């Protein structure tokens, strides 16, 4: 049996990870992406190795995210920003810190078990130090200590990370204890650099960037994919081409329903438009952890999230309808179409970007939202354009965070990830299904592991170039947190 030809529509984190997974095994892959480079979509900033940002999800989802995150780190080893995350519950919030403890213990035990099973799974620090609790008294003591210089931070002491938090946070506004957990950051630019560099070295993978797929048709147990060059300034049907594949992977992100409609495979889903904001804070030159102030989603007191980068840059989320969320930002599929339809003004943001007024108003609101807990953050300024995009959520539960893939027939799969860390697991499930259906067998392939051979220096150089090309500060591409070995 010849190696199957796999067609992947969508070059975001899901499609690119699938392309890398199958191409490194030696299969023939064609991947189609409208943007100028792969992984060019919505903001990714957090690994979610345990799901502690989300109180509303189940322990089962937390464990799934933990396992998937470990595998993601092992695949994309130079994309981590190694710094912990602070989880704080404000006094105004109805929740209690104690409600987090049972789940933290379950995740810690699961992590320990995974490390005992395979020592290479220890990518989040020691399982014994997966989390630590801090009383108000402990934070007041830490606030008296000298802030460590970035170069002196070893990462071995969790207390070091808490010093800037203790010094700048209004500790009177929190319930105790505060949690520090080993959930790390994830660099979308270094991840993008990894897949772009790796796939360039795999001649069996054809990457079609700046390419629009215009239709898909079933043909003799195969799929014909029609496509053309994509130029937003010249939306004319030019140079229409077609290729035939044995297996179709729909990794179209928020447009997944468009392909479902083409191939007549209905699916219920939600699409949500969200944004994060890039800020600069002169006081923020210290090595900060990520900080989460819990809050009820969609209310004026929604969760506030501070994600640190080098050189005083911070990414902000505020889970309110006038910061990260949008009043009309959730759309549902219908009986007539699997593709939810967002309002025109949000689609225009995705296609054309934001005007300066929109950018300024929402970034200022994000800064003020954070400053209610970290008062000195009020002096932060706009650091760049927003990170934004639409996210699909399969089914009808808007709080779902651990999702991977669904199938319709023997040779069609939808990658329906909600978090970046689920991409590799989705690709593996597709491989299993291909084997079960006889599409994929043990061919005489020549597997290559090019992604693991990439050096941090080349990834970093490419990541900084991508950040510049996409008009973001290069600080978002640099390595944040504790420096890892460069080998």
C-alpha cells in the first residue's frame, strides 16, 4: 500500500501540529493556510498544564490538559516561558481559595504519577513543588525582600517569584491563601517559528501559505481540494488549482463549519471572538509570574490575567464584555449551516485589524481592570496592537476547554481544539482512526525528527522576525522566565 496523501485545511496550531506529526513520519502532506505563515492566528500565551485558570471546568478536563501540555512541551521544547502562575481570589468574588485545594492535589498526584511512569515527563518542575500556598503574613514578609534581578533568578525558589507580586499587589483586596502553581507560558511566535522551520526541511510536506481553499468535493473515496492564491486586496478568482488527497483534516479554526458545509457533514458548535491586549509597564522590569485574579466570566468583575514578557511587556486579559469578551461575540451553528456567523464588525476586525481608537479604548480598560488589584499598573501604556481572533468550541458548552477531534466517515476529521496543548493529542487520535480504517498502515516510510533538532538560536531569530512582520513587539517572541538549556 502506498503512503496516503493527507490534506490539511488550516495552518493554525492544530493544522500545523498535525502536518508536523504526519510529515515527520514520512507521509505525504499538503497544508493550506490563508495567512503569510503558519500559526498566524489567535493569541496563545499559556500552557494550561492543569487548567487552574478555569474554576468552572471538571477535574477530568484538568488532568487531560496536564497530560496534553506535557506532550506539547516535549514536542515544542523551545516554546516555553518557564515561570509559574499566581492564582488569587479577590474579596469581592464569591469563590473561596479553599475550593481550589482538592483539585490542586489531584493534579499534583497525576503529575507525580506521570513522572514516575516516564521521567522525561518532568517538564513542569518537581511534582512535589507543583503548587505552594501563601498566607497574607508570608506575602507581607516577602514584600520586604529585595526584588531579584532577572539574571539571578534560578527558578529553584518559588518564593523569589512572589516578591514582585507581594510588593505591588493590594493585599487587602484578596482572600487567603494565594496559590502559586507551575503553569508556564507558551510563546506563539516561537511555536510558529518551530513549525515553519521544521516543515521547510520536510520535502514530503507541501506548505501552501497565502492560499485560499475555495471548495472540497468527495471523489471515489478521496477528496478534491480546490484552491487559489489569496490576496485580500485582489479578491478575484485567479489561478484556480486542485489536488486530490486520501484523507482530509479540517483544521480551519473558527471557519471549521465552512468545510463541514462543503462536505455535508453537519456539526454543532460555538464560535467566540476574544481579544488580549499588549501593554508596557516601566515598573515591570522584574521577573514576574503570570497572575490570575479570579472573577465571574462576563461580569464587570471577570477574571483579570497578567502575562509577563521580557523588557517590561505584559499581555492582559479581562474576562468582561468590554475587554476580552464582546457583547455579541458568541455565535451558534444552525440547522441550515455548521458555520456560526459572527457579526460583520467582528469579522472585519479579523480580516482588517483594529482602528487606533478601538485599540486605545479597550487597552485602557484592560489596564484599569488590572490596576484595581495592582495599583501601580495604572501607569502602564499601550505596547502594541491587540492579539485577537475567533475560537471554535464544539457542542454548546462555552466553558469547555479540553477538546480534540471528531470524525465523520473513514477519511474526514475535524480538529476542534480549544487550547493549543490539545493539538498533538488530536493528531494522534487521527492517526489511530486512520489505522483502524485501513487508511494508514506501517508503510516503508523514513521518519525524521527534524523539530527536535532545531536550536533555540534559530527558533528565536525566526520568532523575532515573525513578530516584526506581524507588527508586534519582539519582546513577545523572546524567552521569558528562567532560561532553558540551549541544546
